[in-house]
């Protein structure tokens, strides 16, 4: 892993070739000023990137390489993961599109594990077309947790709003059974650790949303909040963690209560992502917290309905790049400070550390 003063290498998996992933990735780096912040390393092929560039009339040059360790600073680098020319059928979910998405992802993750790229930004995949005998994961998060280790947390983030998920890509009917006291504690600690290490919050303040409507109304509308959430939160509170709730999810965001917290833990996918995307769509970033490496992604999917038309907005992908760089630098600084207690003490005395972002 390189010094943060150097140009950070950003590995990019191309996503579903029939979606908008390639378009938003290339549009992001069409602006040459992006190369002042990082060195992009796209995992695809020269032929595929040329086809995408021509399809969308983009003015950019790239440098083809056989391996990420040969990436050149100041250039858009393309690792040739395949030599053939896959059929691209914009707007159509195909098995071929899913297979190439996973080939790109696997190659990018290997580079991340080797340290030949510093962070990973993943373009969207289609969860159905990527399924195969050797890839049986509901999405990026579970695959990356296996490959990179750690207690993963799906963390949707902006500068002002950070929403983590207690359960993520599971059917709604299965979510309550997965919510145990042990899982609640693990996810809160993962969020807390990320807020400290990745976002510089010295003492995170976390809100937890209720499982049932009105947080169960003291057991009248379900016992899960009373029997699972409240005991877990009480134990964490007794251990000096600033964790509060459970809050009724239907009013929590509308009342701007989220502004009083550094992070919010939602119990299931749509409970967290509907308000998050309503408040910040196009500016939000999907960050997999708790892993040994940094991975971010835009807050949207493959968008087959507009794929190939040149209409895709790259803002969220660009935010994912910038957020990944920022997290990488924060994490590196945190590790340096904790390796050198004397340096940490001096920084605290000078007022450059120890001041979190708690509201």
C-alpha cells in the first residue's frame, strides 16, 4: 500500500457490460483533472473499452497493460483481463454480460489483495446473471467479505448521512429471523469502528431503527424490538457505547432526527435505502465497511432502461472514487497514528486530531 501523498491507484471493475457501468466509469475519467487525484486501473480489455468509448463518443486515451502492477500514473490504465470480444447488448440482462462482469471483478479483487491497486470501485452488476456454480452470492458485499475478510457492513454514505444495514440482500420475510442480539452488537461495532477509522469520528453516536412499525409499540405490534433490539442496545449503552433507539422508522428521517447522529443502523434493506436514496440519490456511495481493503460503488444499479443511450449520469460513480480515496487516506492516517503513539500525542496537543465529527 503506497504513501497517501502519492497518486492512489483506483481499481475499477467494469460491471455488467450491458448496463451503464462502463459508461459512467469512462465518463468519470474523461475529465483529465481526475488524473491529478488518482491513477485509474480498469479491469476489462482494450477492445471492450474502445467499443464503449466509441459508443458514447468520449474523448479519452487509455493505456493497455497486462497487469495492474504496470499501471502508469497520469494515464487511464486498462488491464486486459480477456482477449476476446464479448457481445454487448445494451439494456439486456444476459448470462454473457454477467460472466464478464465477474471476470472483471475477480481480477480487480486479486489486484486489491496483492496491493497493486489501493482501493476498489465496483460498477453495478445484475444479481441474477452473475450466478454460476462458482459464484453464488447475492451481490458484491458477500463475495468481498469472503475474499477480503472482516465483519462486512453495507454502509451507504454521504458527507452528512451514513446508513448501515443490519440485514442487506435478503427477502423481507427472512430478515426478522436473522436479527439476533449477537448480530446487532456485531453490526453496531462494525459501524462504530468504520466511523472512527474511516471517517475520523472520535466517539460515534449511532441511532438504530425499530424492526416493527412504531418500534412495536411496546410489544403490541410484534415483540422483536422488545426482545432483541432493546436488550442489545442496553448492553452496549452500559458498556459506554453511544447507541440509541430503537426509533420508529416512519418518522425518523422526515423529522431530520438523522442529523443528530453520525450513523444510522437500519434493520433491513429498503428501510434504510429508500430514505437514503430519497435524500441523496446521485450523490450517495455504497461503501463496504469492516473489510481489510477499501471498496466503494455508486448508489445505483445497472439501469438497463437507459443503457447504451449515453444518458447515464456519472456523478455517483465519481463520488464513489472520491469517497474511496478519502477513506483510504483516513484509514492510512489512523493506522499510522496508532502505530506511533508519540505522534498521536503530539497531534492531539496541536489540535489536529481527536476532534470527531459527532454532531
